C-alpha cells in the first residue's frame, strides 16, 4: 500500500460540488488523471456536480480520453466554494486559473508524483515513486471503500488512466515504470479499449510541421563536454519560417536526449523577445529537476523545465554552466 493513500470514497462522501484541476499546458497524464477521477466520482456520486478545469488539451488527447468535451477551459464557475477541490499532477501554483478555487474550497486534496511538489492540500497523496498521476488515481480507486460487488473501474476510466501511464512512462520505457505500473496497466487493458491506437495517436504521431521542427532542433544542436551534453535553441524566426506554433516543438527535447554518449540535453525555445523556455532531459546521471529548480522551474530527475529571461546566447551559457555544475555534483555524490 502506498504511503499517504487515503479513502477517496470516504473523503468525498456527502459532497455536492467537486472541482478538479491539473497543471497548465495539460499533457496526457494530467488530462487522463483529471478525467479518470472525474468519471469515477460522477459514477460514485450521481447527484454531485463534478467540474474539471483545464486549459484546452491538444487534439490527440481530446479524441482519446473519454469526457474531454466536458472540460471547462474558461475556468469560470458559479460555485463560490467547492465542497472538495482536487489538484492532480501539479502543485496549485501551476494550475493558473484554478488556484483561487482551490484556496476557496472547503476540502483541498493534492495528488501528484512530482518530486518538486511538497503537497499543497489538507490531504496530500504525493509519491515521486509513482510513474504518473494516473497510477496514483488507479491506486486511489482500487483502495476506495464501497460496495464489494461493484467494480468501480469502467472502460472510460480505464482508457483515461491508460493514456496517462503511456504518456509519462514513454510507453513503459522510462525508469519510472515499475512492476506495479505494469500490473495496473495490465488490469486496465482488460476493459477492452483500443490501446494500440492510443499509443500511436497519443504518443508517436507527429504532424508534418512537428517533424520538421524536430529536424531543425537536431540540425541546429551543438555538443558540449566531450559529447555528454547536447543543446539546441529554436528562435521565433525559425518557427515563423515553418509556420510552427509552440505546440509544434513537442518531441524535440525527447529526440535530443537520444543522442549516443549524451547524458543530458537542453532544448531552448524563444517564447518572446529575451524569454526562453528550457526543456531539460537526462539519462539519469544528472538530476535535471535541480537544474530547473535553480532557475525557478521544476519537474522530475530525468525531465524538467524552466524559463530564462535573457538573450539566447546568455540563456545557453547559463544552462550549460548549470548542467556542468550538476554533472560534477552528481559525480561527487556517486563517489560517496
Ligand atoms: Mn504526470
């Protein structure tokens, strides 16, 4: 049994209004965990109102996660204070539009697997060992008290949670994939959704513009520290030339870290003049959540992000210095 797990059915008992939210720019795990839990709570409490607040998810998630059409992307509600508000896959600061609703709620719950999140609820179920928020929601639903005979998992719930596990484990490739992750995923598969289609559409498919932006990121990259670090930067004029938006840069960071010999990568994208979003990846030798944290960002050991406000050259230089520091620190720690 996971540390910090609680009885979700018991906790929401009697609630008439429940709010749910996750992080900005919601990914498969964020949308899957929010909608998987929302579907479960709607079945559990048919008379309760369950509202999900998220920015509009990308098309492949809307098409593959049941209930996505009910998401409230305007963050507008007429409920002054939700009986229960649950933030998934995020700390409250990253939810943007939902933070005030969370603060105003009568009961605040936080479920997350980000190592950088200390927990922002009265009830915190935060486990960095879990592959995904969806794995934690799966555990919550399976551990919930209720009628013995009824199976609380439906095909809709199973599909939503599977999308999140696939997303955050890179289709069960990353080291966050545990025996328990596979057992949970295996259990979800028995509900009979088209899992092969999900993997293709949610994880692997790219638009042609995305493919071209990945190519540009790789072509424009440079190697550092004897080939152990690869860095690439995409400027606004690169995006303009390809007709690309920010969403079209998806996949570039993941491609860079696949360079043989490389243990850490940084992908910088210019958001506006002198503002760079940095996506950091690591094979495990460096803890990139610490690098991101030193610039006010966050994330996981092997995938993290932050924003730098300076010129592109300065941003690259600062990031490379931070990576060098982190690599020497983690080497020292290994020796001890
Ligand atoms: Mn996640």
